[in-house]
């Protein structure tokens, strides 16, 4: 594995691996086919670099670098995906950036998280540490005050093999309460 400290961006506070079923060749093919439908491509694949520009949000740009051993994506926010083919098929993706950013991403196809690869790092740390150690440090730094992002933690946790459970606040069914508040009307309303 590459030296993670050298590769990190200041905005990256976590990294982890996940698998996808497509190879880098298939990803490139799909990007070309979505040109004009989902994004606009600036630049040429032959140059080894091009940019995907979101058609609905021109400010959302993602740089794509074609390298000898795979692809690298860098988003406008500085989050990074490194995609490397694996034998016999598919690819492994290493993501550098916040967990919530990955879960709202739309660049990669359906992903399967590789258990126990989630790691975190503060910008003042020298290296990434396992998520349990990172969350313990975070808890100490916040002096027991909850992190506002943790209210969405259960949704994130499900995607990450329940590795975040010990660090999340209790779940009180907030999602269900919202649904119950919506009143159904008409002939399909439950009585």
C-alpha cells in the first residue's frame, strides 16, 4: 500500500476501501456514455486527464486522471478516489474524505465495503488510525459534547458493517417519527 500520509489531502479525515464490480475500462466507457446526459466532459481521454462537469451544477467538477495502474478522481472539494483493477474482475476503490461525502457520491457504481478498513485521521496527526481509535480521540477532543454529524450516524453505520455502533448516540427512531407525522389522505389512507 502507498504511504497514506503523503497522499492525504488536508480535507481528508478518513479513508477506506470498497469493492466495485466494474473494471476501470468499464468505468471509462460508462463515463463517455453519460456525456451530455449526466455531465459534460472537458478534455480528452487520450491526454490522460479530463474533467466531468455536472450539467445541473456547473460548479461541481471532478478531475479524472488515467494512470498506468488505474484511475484517480479528485472532486471539487478535494476528496479522492483511487481505483485499481483486481484479478479476475472488478476493482478496489480507496476513498480519501469524510464518510458522509462518500455516501452521497454518485461517481462510483454500487459499492461493497471491505470490513475493518475504515480509518480516520485529524490533520494534526501523523498517520491514519483504526476507526475505533479515531472515534475515541474525537470523543476526548469534543470533551463529551456530541458531534452534530452523529445524528446521521446510524445510516452511515449500516453501510460500514456496524463498526461505528459503540460511538453513536442511542437511536430513537427519528426517521419513523417523521413518516408518522405525514398524514395520508384520500382513498388509500389507513384508518
